[in-house]
C-alpha cells in the first residue's frame, strides 16, 4: 500500500447531529470497519441493527457525571494520537491495551443553536462540548495516520476514498479534513467565548476570536484578482445570511455587501407603521422613502437619484407584492431583498432571469446588540453595532424657531437614513423621502453641496422647475464644525436641520441657523459610518 494511504480498521462515531448517520455507519461496517460509539449515537446505530461497541466497554469506565466524562480516557486518546510504526508508541499501546482508532467522526454539542434559541445561562453551559473538541484536535494533529470528520457533508467523500482505495484514506483527504477540524473547533470556541463575554458584560476581552462557516465560495472579491468567500457567523439576525435565493445569478462579494447595507437601512422603518423601500448603490443609499404602499415608496425612493439606482439593490420592509414588483423590474436591478414575497410578485421577477430575489423570513432589529468587525494591518477592529434609534433619543430644539410637526417627522426620517450613509453624510428629506444625499466626502460642506446638487439633478430628471431640496429638511451624521455646511443647506432650500451637536462652535452654528430662519434640533448621538 502506498505510504500516503492509511487503512481504516476501527472508527469512533459520536455525533449530536445524526443526519445520515445510519447510512454512513452501515457503509463503514460493509467495508469491514469496526465501530465504537457513545451514548445516543451508539443506541441509534445498534437500534438500526448495525454492530457497534459502546465506548464504555473500550475504556472500562461507564459514562458518568451526566455524560460529561465518557471519551476522556487514554484508551480513546491513545488510539487517536499514537503514531503508527513508531516503536515507542507501539510498545505503549501494547503495554496498556490500547487499540488504534483510524477514523473519528464527531460533530459537537449544538452550542450555537442553543444560544440562538435564547436558552438560559445554565443550558448554554451544558451545551459546551469538552470531549468532542479534545478528540477532534487529537485526531487532526495525528492526521498522518487518522482521518477526522466533523461535517456530515464529508461522509460521501470519506466513503468514496475508502471504496476507491480498498478501505484506506489518502493523505490529501486527511489533511483537508484536519484543516476543517481545527477551523470547526476554532469557530466553536469563538462562539462560546463571545457568548461568555456578552453574558458577563465584558465589552473588550483580552482575546477576541471570530469564527464562521462557509456559506458560499465566491468567484472573486471586490475585484477579480481577490479571492473571497461568504461565511455565516452564529449570530441570529435576519438578512443575507438567512435569506433563500429564489432565483437569479449567484451573489457576488459586492452584491452581498450592498444587499446587507440595503436591508439594514430599510429595517429602520417599522413595517407595522409604514411601507418603506431603500435603494442602495456601493453600500450607500441613493434613495429611501416610505409610503402608503411599497409601490409608492419605491417610486419616491427612485425619484431621489434615478441614475444611480440603475444596477442597484432594492430592499423592502414588507412582503413584496405584485404592484411593487412590476415597478421595480422596469429598470435594471441587481438584487431585491424582502422579508417575504407573493407568488405573483415572484413570477414577475422570474421574467428577469439574472435578477436575484432574496427572501429573509424577517427584518433585523435595529435596536439589537451585536458586533461589527473590520480588519486592519495586523489586527481587528471590533465594536458594538450602532443600535441607536432616533425614536429613542431626547431631541433638543436649540433654535428660536421650533420645527413644525411635518418637519419633525421628516427630520426623524432623515436621521434614520443618515445612520446608513458613509460619513461625512448629509441627507435631504421631504415628505417621507430622500431628495438629496451627500456621502463619504472629506468635508461636511462638500457632502452638503453634493446632496444639494443631487436634489437639483433629480428635479431636472423629473421635469420639475425647482430643486427637490426646496422645503426639505436636512440631517447630518455628525456635528457641523462650521456654519458653512448648514448655510449650504439653507441656500438649497432646506428649512430645518437635525444633527448631533457637540462642536466647540455650536453657538456659532445655532446663531447662523437663527439668522437663516431655520429650525434645528440636536440628538446628542453621532452616526459615523466609515
């Protein structure tokens, strides 16, 4: 037998996810492989009429302490870690009655699923696997001799190798399985450590681990020369990671990034109160609106920047209906994402074969806590999600003029959207719709001027004589360091401003607002988004 092949004579199986277990176990015994197993796994295999030995008969010890101790024994770990053809290891195995284990099949206690369903502290602790990770790491370390399987998706590949190589595995397969094994235990420990940090209120633990499971290998990243993959984390949050793609091409790296931005933005609008639509391009909103129906909201959002909307992402906060779908498909759109969709709407979208339609099952909670992660050279920046919501803020009127009720409603709308625009961010809003957005500029006054220009261009596209910014309100994601940005908004036709405040020149800015006859409120909350 070639040196890279290792015959499998004995396998230990211990799984919480029993998908495909019986067929796999039966196929292994059909190849003459002896089976050892634990607890419920052993019972399931035996009940299927397949010969299996309980691990307690191997170790000479019963399961104890509510199953916490069953595989933590030299006869298990020695069988996994012993280097074959090493005289000292062979002598130790012979002296202590340790038989080799050539194949380990383990999937771990469902800790992530337990947390996701909202289990209490003690239940989460009990679903932390100890013996499983210990065996997995041991088998993976000794992959020169032992194959380790942590994913039911690999059963077929293992059987194929065994059948093709007369009951043996190849080194290449064992290496690939070992790499996955270490990644799985790392992701598992990351989920546990992050849950633990949250449970005890530790916001910046000394060590921070981030883990995920591959959802999709992508053709490339932001650019064709960059490799990429989409990984799901244990976080339970409606969005791209929970979505069913009903049709269309595979999502690209940029599609996923932009679609996530769109859905998080539209989730700021309570579907019980209003229909809302967000159109996103390059992770920035180019139009957001609410209306009596999704169609009305979409038409208002599209009016803000119909040029940029071409090839964009459309996110909805309610079930996609046929009326809205009929409008959306009139221009080229990359992705539509919604909590649900009517059958007629699905059929209308299906006529555009390349248009992706994603159904998430719900909306993310804008108030929910969570982590966001960004890489820098040699490190990670980890922070809590921006879960501040304008409806929960104590708005302070700082000008002589108080905003009207209509202005106040639009001011809150504008600040919701501003949270999702790259800083420096300026957002003009009128009648529940954005009419001009300035994003990502190096100076706030430039963002203000760009937003005003966008509003004028949108008016031209709509055949209107005056800018859409006339009679609008304006939101700024951070304070105005000088009065120039505010004055640019006033010159464009804005009548009211919402901003965080906190500048050394707040008094100067307030005075300028009073002189221009503007109403201004301060939120005390900044929404930088970089």
